[in-house]
C-alpha cells in the first residue's frame, strides 16, 4: 500500500472531520423530528465512526489516478527547480510536455529537456504577451490526440524586504510575474483546457496563506495569486475545468529562487536609501545589513529547507491526474502545515505571539 504524503493525510483528516460533523447533525435532526428515537445511538460514537469512514474513503479516492500517457501538459518556469523536475516526471509518465523556459535558447534546463522525447521547449516569458501568444499557437499546432489536458503555472520570482522597505516598482515587478503572469497564461490556454475538461494548477506558496518573514512583495503577490486561483476555480467549474493551488513550504534549497543574494541585498539597500531620515533613524543605520544577514543565516540552518522536491512533484501529479483532485495541496513539513492551519483557523493573538 502506498504511504500517503502529509497533504493527503491532512485532506483525509479534514474530510473525516466533516463527515463526523454531518453525521452528528443528521442524528440530532432525526431525533428532533422524531424520525429516529433509538437511545443507543451515541453522538460520540457516531462522530468517531463517520469520521473514520470518511477519512478512509478520502484516502482510497485519493489513490485513484487517470492515465497520463498521451496527454498534453504545459508547464511554465522549466529552467530550474519545480518546473524542470516536473517536466522530467511528466515525460516519464508518457505525457507530451510543452516546457516554457525563460532562457529557451541556451539555458541549462532547456538544453537538458531538449534531449528528452515528447518534450517541446518553448520560449516563454510570462510577462510578454507576444511570447505567450506564440506559445499558444505552437501548442495548438502540436497537440497530441488527447489534447491539452493540463497547464501548470509555475514561473515565479522572489524579492526580500519588509513592507516599509518595499518600493512600489519592485512590488509591481513581482506582481507582473507571480500574479499577472499566471493570469495571462491561464487566459491564453483556458479555451484548450475547456475542450478536454482538463486541469489548471497554480503554484502559489505557503506565503500565500500566512506571513513568512520580511518578504512583503513576495507575500503580497502570492496572496493575490490565491485570490486569482479561487476565482478561476469557481468560474471554470461549470465548464469541467478543475483548478488547484499548490502551497509548498520551504523548498528554496532545491530551487534557484534564492540564487541571487547580491541582487537581493542591493535591492534592499536601494529601498533603504529611499526611506525618510526619520524612518532610517527609527530602525537604526545597521538595520538592513542585520536584517539581510539574519535572513541568509536562517537559510543555512539544518532543516531550514527541504532538498527533496518529490512531495511537491507528487502533489502536482495528483492535481493533474488524480481521479478526485483536491482544490488545494499542502506539500510541506508538519510545522508549516500546522502554522498555516493556526493562522487561518486559530485565534490571532496566539498566532502572533508564537510567531513573534
């Protein structure tokens, strides 16, 4: 039997709780209306049985997959990280992969993918409308018999810095890629997905659900991407297109999102110089240097970042080919998952006290 990943166990747990609550509510309703008067039906036992049954059914349903062979899938951001690993995996499954790369001509990821069968490497900057349209036309001309089944919006960039040190133009650059890039690509390829009643998967981040440190621009863009994904999911459901979001935890060590520390520091210092004298005096002259050093030191701590991408790739695979896909996937360690649940469902004072 396949051991479920953490996000699968979490989904089974929540569905089990929902089943238990519904069963107890139904039992209460039957008793109130007089349709069921047996005194031996204990609410606690009813809840436990229904929760267990619901969780088992969810686990069994989650293990059912559609065949991936021969289906077309477009993935953006395949130069490295999640996109490159996903393109490899989809090719292994027999998919026809359209791999969008920012450096399609001579990038290392693009050169590797060109050597694989059934992989089409496309030049695709998600901020460039002309490249998106060219990619759409190419995909439409080279569709396999089963059509375009999936689109994975994976392209994204990162920027470090707290809110007061965020320049609007820097935040706009992140929105152009992380949020509006997802919107542009989704709009271009939704007509093809509707033909197959396929899947749209948007890579967000745990930063789209909670505060994850001084990265205001990144957090804003990912929260906006969550809202975009919710809108797309509810609006496209009637056409048979399923939209899922990925909220992975700390996987930066296995990607290249933090590979330009000098550039991040330069951007932070430039924003610092734009602050008023009063604001700089409030923080102290060494603040940006200490802040950046603390951030980079935290990345070096043991266990700070997972280096194995397989939980994320498995979650995307399920979102694309699972018979009963989830609306949200949380491929992360238990700490990030609990923190996210506490932030969205727990008391604010407790979350803020623990985090600060």
